C-alpha cells in the first residue's frame, strides 16, 4: 500500500488545475495570459493553493513552492459544481477532462489471451536414440566412423568385428546345410524335418548375433565360414558418442556408438507452478533462440512432468519440435511463449481442438473422429479429456483494459463514468480476476457496457484523496491532511528514513542478492546514458546473477518472497537482453524489472554497505509515472536519458539491515 501511496502522492495534483476547473462549463482553453491564479474560473471558490510536485504544501494565497520553487496551483471547493455528488464521486468540467487527458473504455465481453513465458534447452528426442553394441565378444578391426558428429544413414556400415564365435556359428550353419542336403532323399520318418529344423536354428543364432539375412545367405552361397561381422547403423542420424577405438576387445553388450536422429527434437522448458493452470498438453508453443533471432519455430507440448522441482519451484514441460532443417542443436537455450485463450472463470479453451480427437503420446496427431494414432497405434482421445474447455456463445468473460484498475494490496478500484451525468466519475471497488495480456477479467462489480477510465485515473484518484473521499489509498475516505510546513506524511517513506521491516536472510544469500542488484544498476546506468548495447549486456549479467542465487538458503517467508520476484526479474531482464535496436522498447521493459528490484529491496533491504536510493519520475510513460533504483542521490533518469536526465526525486533510501 505504501508503494502505491508514494506514487499517488507524487502524481497528486500534478494536474490539479484539472480539478480546479471541474465545474466550469467552458469547452475552450483559458486565455493565454492566465497564470496559476487565473486558472480557476471567477465563480469557483478556491480553498487553498498547493504544489503539483509537493501536495503537502497548503498556502492561503498564490506563490511559489517553498521546496521546489514551482508556481502553486489552486484547489477549488466542491460546492462550485452543479447537481448532487455522491461520497464516492467527483465531477470534472470538459476542460478539466481534456487537460487531464481522461479516456474511457466500455466494459465488454471478450475471449482474452494469457501469455505464459518460459525458458529452457533443446534436448534429444529419447524415442529417436539408438546404440550400436557388440552382440558377440571379439576385437574391433575397423571403425568406419572415427569421430563424433558425422551424419549417417540407416544401413550404413559402421564396424567390422573379428569374432571366433562367429566363425564357429557359421561352421555350424554350413554343416547343418550339408546335412540337410544329404538327407533330402531319406525315407526315414522325421529325419529330414530334424535336419531342416537344425538349419533354421543355426540361421536364427546368427540373426540374433546381428547378421542380416543377406549376410547369412552370402555365407551359405560361398560355402565357407568367416570370422568377421559387419555391423550396420540401425537408424539414420548423427553419431553423438564413440565409445571404442580400433583394436579394442569387446564383450557381449559393449556399446560402440550412440546415434541420435535430430529430425525431431525435444525442447525442455521450466514452467513456474503459478503458470501451470494455463498450460495444457497439445498446446502450440512459439520458440525463439539466440542463433536465429526474429525467427519463430513452432512446437507442441507433449508432456508435463508430474513432479515439481522443490528447489526451483518449477515443472518440466516437454515440447515436440520438427527439426528437419537442423537449425536446433541439443543444448541451445530457448525462449518460449504459450498463448492460452481464456474463457470465464479462467478456463483454457482452444478453438482448433474443439470436438477433435488427439493422441495422448503424440500431440501432432489430431483427428476429427475416434481411431488409432498413426505413429504409436494408441487409441486417440477427446481433447476435452486433456483439460480443455469447450466455449459456447455467451461464455466470453467480462474484461477491462489493464490500465483501468488501481490496485493496492487486495483491493482494486476503477473509476466509472456515470451514465447520463456528464463529467461525473464514480470510484468503485471491483472483484478483479486473472490478468491476461492487456486485459483483466472482472469477476464482479461492473456490468457490460459501463465505461471505465483507462487514462487519467491516477489524477482522479489523487483529487479524491485531497478531498478526503474514498479512493485507492483510503477506502473509507478522510485521508490525513498534509502538513502546512512541508513534512512528509507519516505513512510515506521519507528520503533517508530507516528501511521498512525487512526479512532476515543468510549472509551468503545477501551477497547473491547484491550481485543481482549490482547488475540491475548497470542496466539503469546504461539507459540513463542512452547506451542500449550496454543495457542489453547488463541485463544478461542480471540473468547470470539470478542463475547463481541459491534459494535453498532461504526458508519460510523469505523463500516465498524471493520466489515471487525471481520470475519477474528473469522475464524482464531476458526481455531487455533480447530487445531490438530500439531503446524505447528497452525502457518499457525496464519498468517491470525496476518494480521487481524495488520489491527485493523492500523485502531484503540494501545488500551492501552503500545505501540504495529509490527515485520517482512523474512524467514517465505519458505522465503515468515510474520508479527505479540507483546508488547515488544525483538523479539519473533511465526512462528519458539525456532528454530529461534530472527528472525525478528521491522517495526512499534503503540502508543495510542491522
């Protein structure tokens, strides 16, 4: 809640002139000659004068802010409006709405998409691995493939093996063949049949030792035994291991080669347990790698590990990928996105699988009716049995843009444009559901067709607070009045103040956190100097530092607190590391990285002897405002860089916990 209060107080009255005009019916802008004292209409009653950057300043007359020197702006009384205004409502004049850039969007029903981002590695398809073993004891006389990485085809000769046992077995074969020939004209019952069975047994013995039908036929045709056997590749693929050299004596079962068919591969991803409700077997996955930037490779989820890794709190998700072009190499790092279409109550739907039948072993096999899998022969099943929902007409959830709700703690507040009362906005608490992309699902508190404020809501909320009405920060209204002498309210975090209550963690983990925040500061410093390449490299260092953290050092609340932040840190740092040649895009991605880093500092304090400073710029992102951390009190704004390097002020200082 304190975090939200800081943001609201800094934004508070940034455009309070908006509210000073809220009862005026004028559509045109005030005269060009008007100053702050002239910004309110003559008919409006001015209650006091305040500073847009320091709303705790209250003066009885116009002038300059004693803290920053900015011109003070007027705050007008509620009585200047026309009509009845409820305790949770506020009225803005047309000019005030224009100045505050208030925008509204209708509440509507729509199927929205939840994006789940994961990371992982390319691996071999275990069903496409084969080994070449010695089926009889002997000595390797020739290896046709003498190093790993060679591509071979099914049936290629791989090994020549000398074996006295092969010699003996082939002699037995020839003897059985001669015996059968001698007994062809025998009239004794069962004698010829016995000789034929003996011949077939000799042939079967050689087949079991790895000789092909052609090799056995060749021995019979030549009429003389051999003491060598040629071993052929059982599948086509790449030789990934060579376990013997020429001249090696091998026993039965000794492994000589391992071969992997890389035309189909697996990608093993790590999914956080909080993302599991949105992941289903058979879902399409978009994959990207560093080797092929900008190119998306398609795959399908084929397996979800039934066991959670307690150390990382993740579950392995396996994806089948067609790799006939050979672009994916085992060991490559992969970024993945699963897009789950969400219906009401957070149910996952997939229109492409509605009414379809799918193989539980091979998700690429999808049919219109029951049958057997073309690959494994297993009976295929209905897609609904694998966790999908069938969405019918009218089942789309109620959604609002993600910019509409003001969220603090467990409360979510939206401002709704009152029907048939122009300029009146009502603050309303709602039951907010899942966030899916740029939308939130609404479980209750709004009706389809109502208009919610999507831009300017912070400014409206600030005006509600200054008038002691129910707002995001004060659900019952009657917010404490700011001091007339410039003191920060007791609930705010004053610069240089003691850190809020932090969690105790082992010293080793505090050092690891220090590595993460040090790398984060590298991103901040690079963006403040407009150095995109430096920001991307620093973001990669954040990922390395996160990989080095050992969460097994944590217990209880500290463990859970870290788990909440490591995902956001990893995703946003990865997004910056992969940012295109657009520093604006990197700055947008720096915002969630900063929010996560601030949460880490709030939870664990400064990890080093040097204090961290939290800064706020009210003008970032079209006046929505944004915070960041830095290690000095000299403002260095990462959201604007050289364009507005010194835009910002200290809102909190983190000291090392004692």
